[in-house]
């Protein structure tokens, strides 16, 4: 068992070192072929806001060399509808569910966190810190959520700023850090328009690795979860060697689910 | 959806493009015209995004995809792969064309819509398996196709002999500019639309909007169940998780891998 | 002609919109096959320091998805030896030579800049701002060089921080901005060791594009040069559309010189 | 150095590895054993870095490279490319082996040194064209080869009949751990070194250092001009611009694409 909240009275114990990253399997309702909950130590929902959000307009995808940019704009049906539609199913699943809170609506974070305190289907929260946030912002945002809930709090940081922001997140009560979202990039879409958003896919991995290593070197007392562009066994191993306790897979589940299964099995074996 | 390894068993050159026949019985048997297959087009992780293909021919054992003669690296890779090599396929995505049992007269309408204009490219070749099937079921099939260049038209020998084939060359569409009436396949519609029991179409959104206008003009109303269109969408996961494929339809924002890629024309242009 | 120093009494006029980026052709002494000075509007030297620097120890290269990390550590024989060995040849070349000043030795910048004031073989300077620099650092460093020389000053910024640093560079006297060096990344070398350094190659392009667009949107009054991962005609065109006046090629000259020649010709045609 | 397009004309499988013969007369004629060729191994820009190959066979029209059976994506791509496809090559890089005119007895020493241990991989196969040439010039050639696995030894039928061939299986080297004496090719050296006029070697740095020790033990001194070694370096530009290939030699920090890849053993281990 991998304990992601060692300092919290609520345990967040993962039976496997691999998580399904935010939205990788939707609200546990969108499963790529061959992918099932039993493969994972935990599942993270898509980012949720208090009210529904229509998200970024269509034309959300652009390819980059060995990666892509995908801007959903925190498209989600809102907290209540998410709970109405999915909470019962989450209680049935044998794997912990973490609810991701949308980085674009930090003002919702404490309200949602408060409602989840007594919800048996949700084992913890993953807060999405947006690129460009300052340490003082992170300290404020995390502190507010920490006061609203005793649930395990994972804080996901932009990988390129992770070492700068990590102490503030831990100081304000983060139980674990997720490193992280890809750096802001731009690419030209098939229709010629420029799309700007965080880099994803294998091209994002070199930033995940540099972020994990930099945060591990700070010697903070919280577990580190590595995510962003992890596609190969070597990538996972490099993250563990650099100091991560668990990894998140996301686009690999979409692009090559069989490779994801092989990766999970190789880490188990 | 399944993920399977298909074997490249035949390559046919067509101008600078190619047709690749892939042996993949489990996938081929479940595929219908208009459903998408997501194909890995490289070794290792680049290109990372799978390329989207709609089958242009189908049998029990194999399906055929068409690689356009463009500059895409994934397509370039497919053009160099040796016979006997294996390709990783995810499919099928969404729902395809389906001709209602009672439809005797099937009208197929196509546009050669390259990726740059119509968003993700949709090719009229995607209609071929539906045309072949409808003809083999004894239905009357008419196929009207437009392209900017004669070389982009589907050769008539690729169609069953019984199919009535109309072609038109038209200048490329200019986005957001209304079409001149009577250009392209529009010239055949006053005659063909009254005859048709069902329409299957593959082209750009502009093409579909012109089609809706023509249906309303010729048949006075556009009802649900008359015209099926293949929606040009970019797919990433194909299972509803990634939200890459969302489109603003008449009824709101939907994931095309769940709702489409074949939609009722009414879903796209609305009832009005 | 493309004027890169419109506000300077010394003109820096490029006959072609493509430059050979820092060190791409060594000190104009290391030419990939088919590559010659006439293709370029200007050439930039490797980063030079006052004293010789042995640079990063061997094992300088690691591959990343669609790119690489290469850490030379500003390896160079020092200002005097560079001038002794190459200045005469530079005077003979019909193309402007810009001397790059190493980001690791900002304390040398004004001394070198002062000596170049009267050197006919050098048409201008490219200052390399390191990742993590703050606007106040950039203002100080550029200001010191500006006072030491009247030569055209290009300031090369880390692409992911370009919009944050650009106003300081321009305020302190930069004649043009180069966007930019790739974000810090890490990869595992063939021998298993982790190498950390700026990302280069096509994988760096999405960051160049986002940086160029962000700086152009600031509406500063200086020319923008785009560099970092430019490999295809579409990349160059996207940079020009986003607001660049010229581009720099570097690793493409090494990895596929024939493609670089085609790119230069396509831009000319 | 030139950049040329070579045509894949023959593929030979060797266990899970492959040998690819490439038609490229202008390059083949200028290549010698030990010089590197940088080959593009993908469509588009990934993998971006060219893979480094040393010819394992040479004639006037073509050169042959060996694709190891490893997990590298560039190598995987090469294993799927169809016969008739073209490969983009940059070469030759640096200087190769050259047997002095008066050398009658040529000793070749090889180690199968995979990339993970020796830095960039160096394979004893890179000696083959030098062995073939020396034998064809009527010199006496002895070849001693060590590998961790018997399947990684070069089959004896690949060598000219006149070559005296010694092989040894030895456990993989452990970096920074001194070798047990008499293991691997070291066991043949007391007999072969006194006989040799010149040594050509391909292996890891540890292998070269053991070689130097053996030369000093058997011949009492290691002089310049006696042993040539192929230095394991990672090349990017091959022309001296990028400084990726620098190595710390006995005489300082040098670019191996300019000084090597074949160096005098004294340059590596020093005079002492
Ligand atoms: C976040 C959100 C905000 C919306 N806001 C508006 C609005 O402001 N105005 C308006 O007219 N219509 C809005 N809609 C309605 C929307 O356009 C569709 O009508 C609705 O999603 C029904 O989808 P569906 O079930 O037909 O299709 P599908 O796309 O197949 O959706 C199936 C199910 O998944 C849910 N779903 C789809 N996408 C997401 C997502 N990204 N995150 C979470 N759940 C998702 C849907 O709500 C539905 O329950 C919104 C929908 C969503 C999801
Ligand atoms: C920047 C630098 C610092 C050095 N510092 C030391 C030192 O502190 N101690 C020591 O013992 N030896 C030092 N050396 C010497 C070095 O190890 C070699 O002996 C020297 O480069 C001669 O190389 P070469 O001409 O044989 O080989 P090559 O590598 O082929 O060099 C050919 C020429 O290019 C020059 N050159 C090579 N690399 C670079 C570069 N990166 N930038 C600019 N010019 C280059 C060389 O100086 C030489 O003139 C230094 C060399 C350089 C280039
Ligand atoms: C569709 C999509 C949406 C994303 N949304 C978020 C988000 O809301 N918050 C966040 O911190 N990161 C977000 N990211 C970044 C991912 O968490 C992750 O860093 C990225 O997907 C790279 O990992 P992958 O290649 O394994 O997908 C998103 C990425 C994708 C592809
Ligand atoms: C060998 C090498 C050395 C570099 N040195 C510097 C440097 O000294 N200063 C700097 O600002 N950028 C440096 N960079 C970054 C480059 O300027 C550029 O951002 C990067 O090479 C990506 O562009 P390319 O893919 O066209 O090479 C270096 C890159 C490489 C590959
Ligand atoms: S393709 Fe991922 S949701 Fe439709
Ligand atoms: S490979 Fe570039 S300097 Fe040697």
C-alpha cells in the first residue's frame, strides 16, 4: 500500500502505484478498451466547478511534435450534477476516487470541499493550480480548502513552477503534491488557427521529470505523484528514481490503452 | 471499441495516395461505413495522436483505409510501411450510416473536403462501403460527388455498376462565404432529392448547410430521419473521456465520438 | 532588408529573414554540408565568456520525444582566443556576425561589449538571459551593456518567461528580442544518468510560438526574432504570423541541412 | 561530409536484429571502417536525432548497417521500412581505421558493448570492413571478440576464411570495477600482442583501458601508432558545431567528430 496522506487522520492508501489522472476515464464512466478500475490505485475526476461550465469552444485539439494541446476549459456539468450522476457508482467502486477542483474557479474550492467532507464516494481532492500562480496565491487557496475539509488534499502544480510553489502548498496543508501540468505551449490547429494551452503527451514528460526531481530535492515531507506524458516503463522508473511515490497516466490510456496495461503490469511484476 | 493489431496485406497506389488493406477480422466484422478507426502511425510515441480513418472497403476479414497524398507525417509513415507489418488500431468509434429497411432509393452526396478547410478532413470515400452495401441489397443508389480537382473524384470503376454517378468540379469553398446556387452537387439536387428515400452525406459543414437549404427548397421541409451526415471531428480517445471531439450542434455541445460521427442532418442545422 | 535595430544609429540590416542561431555554424567555422553564409541574414556565434570555459563534462546530449537536451555549459575558448582565431574571417564574410555573450557569465558582458565597439567583424551582440532571471535582473544586465556599447543589442529570453521579461529588456535598451531559449527539461541519457537543460529541437517549438505571440501582443516597439525548434515552413510562417520579423535556425542545420536549405528557399520564393 | 538519399536494397534478418544494405554510391566510395554515418530514422521530425551507424560492409555502390534488436524507436522504424524506400544519410563523420602500409600482422579486438554500459553503443561489427580489407590486401589478420552472450558473437562465416578467430564469453562489465585478468579477449593477448604490428579495437572505454594495461604488460610500452580504437561518442552535427561529442581525452577535452571517432589508444589512456 502506498500512503499518499501520511500526516492526515484519513488515510489515502493506494493498492497500486498508478493513478488514472484527471479525466482520464471521465467520471469513471468513459473506459478505453481493456482499461478497468482494478488497474489503478486511485482515479481522479475531470476538474469540477460549482456551476456547469461549457468549456472551450470546439476546436480543442492541436498536435505538437510528440504531443498535443487539448483545451477543455474545465468543461463540466457542475458539482451537483456530477454528484447526482456519479456518486452512487463511486461508492460501489473498490478504488479511491479523488475529485479534481477546476483551476479556473478557485472561488468554488472551499464550498465543494465542504460538501465532500461526508461523502463516502470521494476519498480526497486534487486541487489544480493554474500556470502563473504565485506562492502567495497557492498558500491562500490551499489554506482555504484545508480549513473547509479534513479530506486528503493533493495539490497539482505546473511542472515548470513546481519547485517554486511546492513549499507554499505544503505549508498551507497539502497532503501530497502532483507534478504536474505541462508548460503553456501553442500550436497551429488543422484549420489554421493557433491554439494555446498546456502541453500534453510524451513531449510533456521532460518537464514532469525536471519538476519531480526539483521538488524531491527540496526534501519536503509529503509524497510526490508524477504525472504528465508518462508513456513508457522507463519514464515511470525515472520518476520513481527521482523521488515520486506514484504516477498518473492520462493520455496514454486514450492513445494506447494496451501499452498502459503493459506498463501497469510491468510495475506490478 | 477494441484495440487490435492489423496486418498490412495489400497496398494499392492511387496517384500519390495509397489504399492499404488490413487484415483484422474482429474489427472488420464490427465496422460499418461512417464509423471511425484510430490508427497508430509511427514507431514509438511519435506521432502520438492516432490518425482517423473511415473504411473505404469492408469484408469479413479486412478493412481498407485510404492514405491521402498530403504532408502529414503519420500518413508519410503509412506510405513506407512494408507489407506484412502490423498496425495498431482502435475502433470502431461511434455509430455509422444505417439505411432504414424500407428505403428503396438511396442518395449519397460527397465532397472532397481536405483538412485545412473543413476542420478535420472528411472524404467522400467514406461513403463507399455504404454505397456498395446498399447496391448489393438491391436498392437504387445515386451518388453525386464534387471536388475542386478532377483527380480528386472517385473513379467510376470503383462503384458498383448499378450506381448512377454524377460528378461536378467546383472551386474550393471559402469559409463563411455563401455558395453560388447550382454549383457542385447542388445542380443535381432538384432532380435527385424528390426521388430519394434517404440521404447519406460526407463533406464539410458548409456542404451540409447547403444540403439543408436545398432539402428545404426542394422538399419544403427537412424532417428527422431523411439525411444522415458524417460529422468532421478530431478524435483523441474515442470513448468520451477526453472531450476533444465536442461540437456545437443545434441541440448544444456534444461529444461527437458519443453522438456521431454520423448524425441526423437535423442535429446539425436544427429543425427550423 | 529587415532592420533589426530600427532605433540604433548603427543599422543591423538582414538581407534574408533567416539567421544561423547561436553556435549553429560554430564561429563560422563549422559548416554542415550544403550550408553557407549566403543563406543567412546574420550568424550568431556560440556563447563567449571573457575567460575560457571547459563547459559541461562529456555526456552532454540526451534525447527527448521529438527533441533533445544538449548542455554545452558555455564551452568556449574565451574572448581573446575567439577574436584571434576568427575575427579576420568574420570581416571577410558578407553577412553580419553577432557575438553571443554567455548567460552564465553576465559579469563579463560589459567588458566584452566595450572591446567590440570598434571591431569591424562584429555587427552586434546577442545577450543570453538565463532561465529564472527576474525582470529587475534583465533591466540591470541589459542596462550595463547598453552603457558599454552603441552596437545593436539583441536580447535572447527564455521562451516561457518571454512576456514577463520583455518590457524590462526593451526598457533597458534592447534593440530587438530573440524568443527564445527552451524551457528547462530533464531526460535520461543512454548511460542512465539524468541530464537537465533547456529543451531543443521540434519539441521546443510550441514554446517558441507561445512566447512570440505573447511578446507580440505586448506591442513593444522592437523587432522580434523567433528561434527554438523551427524546422518546417509552417513553423516559420506561424512565427511570422504571430509577429516575428526574422527566425533563427539551429539544430535543423545539424540534423537535416537539406531541409534547412529548402526552408530558406521557400521563404525566399 | 555529404547528405545523400540512400535506397534500401536488401534486408537480412539476424536473430531479432537486421542488416540493411543501402545503395548510395557517392557515400559508399568515401566511407572507411570506423567512420560514422548519421541516419534519419523516421518520417517527419521524430525521432529528431539521427542514429549513428558504422558500416559493417562496404562496396563501391552500397554500404551495410546493422540494426540491433533493441527497443530504440529509430531502430524499430528501420526494421519496418519497405525495400525500395529511401533513407537520408549524413556522412562520413570523422576519420576511420587505417592500417599503415608496412603492417603485416593486424590484430583486431572487439567487445559487444551495448549503449547502456559504454555510453553510446559501439559494436565490434564496426571492425568488419577493416578486417575484410586487411585480409584482401594479403595481411595476416587475427580477430579476438568477447561478448556477454554467445548469440552476440559475430558468426565465423561472416569473416574471410584466412582470418584467425578467437571468441570469449565474459560476464558484463561492471562500471568502475577492475576486470579480473585473463577474462574475455585478455586471455588471448599474451600470445597475440607480441605478434601484432597494429591493433584495431572497438569496444567500451573499460575495454580500451584493459587493452592498454595488457599492451604495457606484454610489450613493456605503449607507443603512439600501435593501437587504434573506435571512441564511443554521441554525435549530433558531425561537423564540429554542436559540441555534443566532446570527450575528455588524455590531452584534454576534444570533439570526437573532429579528432575521432578512431583515435590512437595513447590519446585515450595517455603516454604514461
Ligand atoms: C458542462 C456543461 C455545461 C453545459 N452548459 C450549457 C449551457 O450553458 N447552455 C446550454 O445550452 N447547454 C449547456 N450544456 C448542455 C450540453 O450542450 C448538452 O446538451 C448536454 O451535455 C447533453 O449532452 P448529451 O448527453 O446529449 O451528450 P454527451 O456529450 O454524449 O454527454 C453525455 C453525458 O455526459 C455529460 N457530459 C458531457 N460532456 C461532459 C463534460 N465535459 N463533463 C461532464 N459531463 C459531461 C452530459 O452532461 C451527459 O450527461 C452543458 C453541458 C455540459 C456538460
Ligand atoms: C573553451 C575551452 C576551454 C578549455 N579549457 C581548458 C582547460 O581549462 N584546461 C585544459 O587543460 N584544456 C582546456 N582546453 C583545451 C582543450 O581540452 C583542447 O586541448 C583544445 O580544445 C584543443 O582542441 P583541438 O583543436 O585538438 O580539438 P578540437 O576540439 O577539434 O578543437 C579545434 C579548435 O576549436 C576550438 N574549440 C574546440 N571546442 C570549442 C568550443 N567549444 N568553443 C570554442 N572553440 C572551441 C579549439 O580551441 C581549437 O582551436 C580548453 C579548450 C576550450 C575550447
Ligand atoms: C484534456 C486535458 C485537460 C486537462 N485539464 C487539466 C486541468 O483541468 N487541470 C490540470 O491541472 N491539468 C490539466 N491537464 C494537464 C494534465 O493533467 C496533464 O498534465 C497532461 O494531460 C499531460 O499528461 P498526459 O500526457 O498523460 O495526458 C489537462 C490535460 C488534458 C489533455
Ligand atoms: C548546443 C546548444 C547550446 C545552447 N546554448 C544556448 C545558450 O548558450 N544560450 C541560450 O540562450 N540558448 C542556448 N541554447 C538554446 C537555443 O538557443 C535554442 O533555444 C535551442 O537550440 C532550440 O532551437 P533549435 O532546435 O533550433 O536548436 C542552446 C541550445 C543548444 C542545442
Ligand atoms: S474523442 Fe475523446 S471524448 Fe470524444
Ligand atoms: S557532433 Fe557536433 S561537434 Fe561533434
